[in-house]
C-alpha cells in the first residue's frame, strides 16, 4: 500500500512509540506525517517529572531502533546491565546474570534523552511536522475530526481525521473518546501497589553502586530497584502497596520513612541524599494493565503502544513492546490494500503477543520481589541456563526468550515457558545432581521445535 500523500497521517502522542513510529513510517515513504503532543518541545525544555526516568531497553526495542535506522544515535545513551544485583537486608550482594553470553545484557536508557533523539530524527524529515503544546481532546470518527487544545493560547480547534494512530500513552485521550462513542471497550486493571522514584547520587564523582547491573532489594511483597544513569547517578524505584501495614499510606511522615528504609534497605540509605525530603517531594505513580478492544475504528483510527496495551513494568517490556508494534505495522504496510485492512491485520497479529507479555509482566513482579529469594528458584534458574547450554535449539529460558530473542514471539515465549517450567520442576533436585538423560527425553517429548520469525 502506498499511503495517499494528500492525506497526512496523524500520530497523536510524540512519546517513545509515536516518535519512533514517525521515523519508521517516514523511512517507508509514507508521505506527510503530523505528530502532535501535549508537552512542550523536549528539545528545548527538561522532561516532565513524575514519569519513570530511565528504562530497560532489550533486544526487541533495539531491533525496532535498528529497523528505523536510529540505533547508532541511541547507542551512546545506553548503559549495559548484565544481571540482577540482589541486595539482602545485611547489605550483602550477589549477581544473578540475565543470560549466559556476553551479548545477553539489557540496557538502561534515560527516557528523556531517548525521546529527544527520536524526535530529532523524526524532525529531520521535511514531510514530518511536529506540533507540541497541543493536547488532543478527542478523535471523532462520526464528525471525522480530531479535536485539540493549544496549551499556549487555550484555543480549541479541530483538524480532519485523516488516518490517525493514537500513541498517547496509558491514559490515552484518543482511546477515551472512542470509548465514549462506544467504538471500543476498555478494562483497566490497576495494581494495589504504587511506585515512587528516588535519586541515588554519585559518591566522589563515581557511581555509588555497580553501574553494570540492575539492583534489586527484594523484600517479599515489595521491593526497591535501581537502574544506572549516564550522569553516574541511579534512579531507584520503590514498589510498595498503597495501603496496609507496609505501604505508602503508612509512610506518612519523615520518621516512618527513615525507619522503614533503615530496616528494609539499610545499605541504600546512605546513598540517597535527603531521603525523607525526596520521598515527600516525589509523587507516587499508579501501575496497571490496559485491555482495550478493538484497537481500531475502520481505517480511521488505530491505537498503538501503551494506549492499546499498557502493562506493568516488571518485565521491562512496555516500551520494547511499543517499539515492536512499530516494526509490525511497518512490515504489514506493504501487504495491506488500505488503512482498514492494515489496522485490522495489525490487531490480529499483535494482540496475542501483547496479551502474553501483559501476563508475563505481572508474573515477573512476584519473581522480582519474592521468588528471587527462594533457593529453589535460584537452583532452577541455574539449571535452566545449563539446559540452554546443552540443548540450545530447544530450551531457552523464558526470561531470555522475552529479553534477548525478538525472533521468538511473546505468545510463543509464554507457551514454551509454561512447558519448560514443568520440565524444570520434574528435574529439580536439591542436591543439584541433574539427570541429563532424563532432561533430553523430557525436552524432546514435551517441547515442540522453536518457531523463529
Ligand atoms: C515505573 C515505570 C517503569 C518502566 N520501565 C520500563 C522498562 O524498564 N522498559 C520498558 O520497556 N518499559 C518500561 N515502562 C513502560 C514504558 O514507559 C511505556 O511502555 C512506554 O513509555 C510506552 O510508550 P508510548 O509512546 O506508548 O507512551 P508514552 O511514552 O507514555 O508517550 C505518550 C505520549 O503522548 C503524549 N500525550 C498524552 N496524552 C496526550 C494528549 N491528550 N494529547 C497529545 N499528546 C498526549 C505524552 O505527552 C507522551 O509524549 C515503564 C513504565 C513505568 C510506569
């Protein structure tokens, strides 16, 4: 399909997915593209606070950045993390590697820097216009208009609803307006746990923690994590219940905050300057999964990225999945006859995969905050890496399939992961003496051949 150049494509939301989609479609030769965002231009202003400051980028996201030809610009922003550094209450640490090959690492990247680079890349093309400070109020397929408010002048106005892709994030206004017009149904499953970000400052010009790891203080029921930044600081995030004895609600004053941190994360306390003040000043964010159906209205509107399928952040895959969306849409463009068939096919291909990663992301919360403390889990994790060494064409740990193997779909990773986890339970022995003949038989009997896209 060759999009009609008289019909500009609207991308509502120039965040991570929207900006990358702009670059991707432009490289495809899609004619005029109009990007809209309610924020001020991030090339001129600092990023808004209160959003996750850094993110884990993995193979699916990298593949999408390469597909769009922007990976070389992004690379200098990346800090490799080779595993989870577990901090126990005594302050002792141990590294659980993510994979077993040198390239099986994930990368910490600053949200603001990444978004700025993607916007710069999109803006290089003369057929792309980016309009900041424009809040989308609604997409209306009946009146065939997109409604906006100019945040500088306060004026409201409408533009024609040419093919429009809503990439305006988890709280999408595009999705909300389609819901109001009964074009789709939405279920938002909010966690009863919130998150709050705190900064770990460098010490004497050096990172306060090993910068090549994702640090976790798992405490069963809640956890603190920290990812490195290029300015040598770390962004720590506390994930904790909203209410209850151990909760954000219970941390209502300075003393309660300090006591809680000293008891639970004593080695982190000296690293977080003005801990109590930071804690009071920084907002708590909500976490949830968005289930919307359908994602499209004819050939008029499509939801993509978080607006279609926001997930909890515990697998570090929301942005990666949103980036993968861009590749899938781009690959389908050539086969589609028109926008309607393109949008419908995108949803058909993509939905099973985004549902799978939504489920795995929820499961990973339990793994990060609780299961990593279980000796059985640590044993089976090591065994799964050994099985991958011995049977690399058949057995790949689920975490690795999700993070390091973009050629294996999320849905396949979920299916195989369930089979593999039963195999691991059947082989698990507390003395660690695995019967590898039995392992070979179980793997051959139970695991179908891998399908790589
Ligand atoms: C605490 C936390 C940690 C995370 N960690 C990771 C991680 O490690 N790895 C990972 O892959 N993912 C992670 N994620 C998920 C990731 O942030 C999202 O999946 C990703 O940002 C989705 O990109 P998006 O472009 O769809 O939405 P967003 O990045 O939210 O972008 C939406 C854009 O739309 C604009 N917008 C919103 N409303 C309007 C409107 N009405 N009109 C115009 N513009 C609008 C916004 O200004 C923004 O620019 C994390 C999320 C959270 C909350």
